[in-house]
């Protein structure tokens, strides 16, 4: 048995486990493209020093650390900057609205009808007509909202008005500002606000403390 190989494998395993704990908890199914890329690159770095006997373990640990720091920096900036977050993570896309397919969005995302039907079957949905909204999330997962359930549309995220949502519901920023005045809330203080056909809900940053 090659003791050096075993030693490297154990140390790198524990080190990568520690690094991932620092990077934050996230389910595998909810990893974004960037998260997945960082994970793959870390694995490649680890394999390099494990398989090459003449290569020091630090040749893997240094780039792994750099990747982790880069990932944490990008995550921090994404939390603070809505535009940067959209560039890195993308935005969820509505591909079914009121039981009708939005082919232009599916074409843009290169999401085929077979992909959609597979996603519907996984949710136990037999046909498109049964769906109120279907949203393709940033991680490629399909979220289904049956017609008996109402889909809450986000109108404010981290103090930023979601103009795409306003277009979907036929509203404008004046409407949003009027609601904020009625609630006596400043836009910058809103963490999350969403709209349903009956009511608009607002969660402020102070409520999270």
C-alpha cells in the first residue's frame, strides 16, 4: 500500500470538506452553474496531487483555497448587488403561464418540449393545461404551480423593483411606490415583496432581525 497516496487522499478529503463548510451549505440539486464549476475544479486540483507522487499536496491546496475565496467573494458581491447576481446566477424564467406555453422563452433557453414534458411528469402533471405557472429555476429545476394554487410573483427583491414581474401583471413602478407609501415603507428597506391576485405582501429587513 502506498502510504503517501493514502495520506494525501485523507488530508485533501478533510481539507475540501472544511472548505465547503466555509463556503456555506447548499443542496446538490440547488447548485448553480458557477457552484458546480467550482466544485469540479476543486476535484481536479485534488486529483492532480494525489495521482502524481512527485507533486506536493500544497500544489492542490493552494488553488483549492483560491477557488474557495473567489467563490465566497462572488457570493458576497451577489448578495449586495442585484445586477451582478443576475449576471452570475441568471434569473428564473416562466415557460408556462395560465396553461399556455411560452415558446419564445423555451427557445431562448434551449429547453425542449421533451424536457418540459419530463419535468411535468416528475411533478405528477398530465398536461400543460393543468399548470398555472411553470418556472425554470437557475439550477435547471422546473417548479410547477397547479391552477388550484396561486403563484406569488416577486415585485421587490433586496430593495430592487422587478420590472419583468410588473410587465407580467400589467403594473408599473408608480403602482409599487403607491403601495409602499400606504404601508409607510421605504423601497431600500424592503427585503422581499410579492404579489398575488388578492394581496401584496411585504417583508422588510427589520423583520429578519
